[in-house]
C-alpha cells in the first residue's frame, strides 16, 4: 500500500471516528414513557404533517416522468407505481420514530407533556392555525416600522447636522437618495 493510500485511509478513518462520536447522542435510548410523550407532542404540533404528501407526490411525479418516456405503458406504469408506493407507505412510521427521538433528546418528559397540553388546548390549536398569518403580519409591521425608524433617524440627523453646521457658518451637504 502506498503512503498516499495509507494517509487517505487514516484520514477517512479519522473522519468516520469523529462522526461515530457524535452518533451516540442521536442513538440514545429513551423510555417508552418519554417516547410516548414525544409522539403525543409531535401529534399536537403537527410536526410531521407536512411530510404526509411526500410519497404521493413522488409517485405522481414518477408516473408523469415514466409515462412521458413510455406512453404505451400507462396502465402498467400506474399499477406498478401505485403498488410500490403502497409498499413504501409503512416507512412513514420511520420518520415518526426519528422525530420522536429528536424531541425526546431535546425535551424532558415533563416539558413534552406541558408542550402537548398547551398545543392540545384551544389556545394552542389557535396558535398553530393562526400563527403563520400572525408571523407574516408581524414581519410586515416590523418592516414598515424599521423603514420609518431609518427615515426618521436620517432626517433628524441631517437636520441636526445642518443646524450645527449653520451655527458654525458652514453649508450642510445635500442628502443623496
């Protein structure tokens, strides 16, 4: 084995070793109670709902692509893609398990139960439903406010500097937009 190959293997081994050191925290085992609280919180938050359409969308896109390539096989393509998509549907549970582990790692059982209790309440459900709109409107209001602050600061500084310069007998520079 050449020195270059040996060095490359050592470097790869070092990277893999460092990666392995970070895995135990993700592979941590949690009690069933902890995972149950995490799953309930995920459900209350709808944390994985946006991924429900991944498989159906992928199947539709694949059908369209394959049918475009082989329009004479429409029935066979539709049947096969639907069949294989149904076989993969059970893998949705894998995502739930992974996300539950992530939540369990980030939050204690007590925190998860409190989060779940809030987001299962009417107020929590309202926050989930109305939160995105409120956030967009808040950002719009903040942008208007920021623009006003910047405009007023600029005007007031230019005015104050103009007055200071006039008091010194100098002419202020014109503001360029």
